[in-house]
C-alpha cells in the first residue's frame, strides 16, 4: 500500500462546554444536550471532528429559505458541531451552479446567519454536487486537489490497474452534512469527486428534502470503487419534520462505522 501523506495536528481538542453554550447561545442548549445523547449511544463522547454544512441554493429551495426552515435546521447542525469541537462553529458551504465557501456559523452569529448569507448569494439555476464535493475536499485537504495520472481511466473502468490517489491521513475527520432537494446536474462529476474524496478523512451525510424517491443520492450512498464507504443517505419530507432526537440518531447511523473503517485503513491516526 502506498505511503500516506500526513496532516499534522498540533493542538488538542475538547468539546465546548454545555455551560459555555448556555451562556453564549441559550436557545441551543437543549439541542446540544439532545445531540449529546445520540453521540453517547454510539460511544463517540470523546470523539473530535470538524463539522460542515453544505446547502443547496438552487431555485427550488427558495421557499425553504424564506420560511426560516433552513435557518432552524442549520442551528441543529451547529449544536452537533459544538459537541465535536471546541470552537463553537461550523463551516457553511453553498452550491448551485457553482460552489461557495460562505464562512462560519458560530455561537455568536447564528441568529440570522442564513438570512445574511441569502443577502450575499443569489439562488442559482443548477444543482452541481460535484462542485460542492470538490470545493469542500480542497478546503480541508488541498494537497489532493488534482488526482494522480490515470485516476479518471481507473474510475470509468478503462484502466483498472491505473494508480489510485494517495490516501491522506489526519488526526481529525470532517463530518459534512449535505442538504439538497434535487438530483445532481453534474452526476458523472459528483460520482468521480465522491470517489476521490473517499481517500481523505471526510464523511458525507446526504439528506434529501421532499416527497418521493431520490435514486441518485441512493446511488452515491452505494457507490462502488471507493477507497472506503464514505457516505450515507436519508430523506425527509420537510427539514424540520424529524424530531431532534431522531435527527441526531440518523446522523449517527453510519458515521461511527466509517470512523472505525477510516482508522483501520489509516485515514485517521
């Protein structure tokens, strides 16, 4: 197996205390306590990770933003992020035609964070998953921006013996909550970029919003050819219809097993 690039982590992490959350953002304290319960069920109480929220800004999402549902959902993810890290913040990424790193949602700015982002970013006329997946991967692990020669041929099966990307190892994984209401308009790129991302310590939790089936997201969940299984998928009719405790349990369905696999394969050290 190829040697793995090491991402040095020089400081130790502790989750932000519940007391600090209650002091800075009292409206989030019950969410944080509920997240704690789900995390405890899967024995990840001392686990540390970065949390990112990736939000669809295609035009069909307009009503969800205007109703405040995306704001409320983001607050639930921020509460989870506070239980996995010490900085009281999650990174926000947006995607439509392009991908955008929109900054942090924090305990200080969360109250109207999504509303402020909507003033900066317009709705876009496509749903390009691949753009978002690549942007997030490159934000956290920029050394893997360009795949090794032959990787594309390996993915499409033309040269199955072509070299795979060099896996990247780190001490801290990234948990990405990826929210969309439609299928990808760049399906081939999305599959390629998710496969490439499986060589880095990033887990992708896809959530579809809407009634009906989402075959492409299910396909990404089951995608063949990855270094390890780095994704899970579930759907909801409405982003707030799932109670808090059930949502956090869903978010911890496959992630704990991915952590074990990532450790076994040397992605987490």
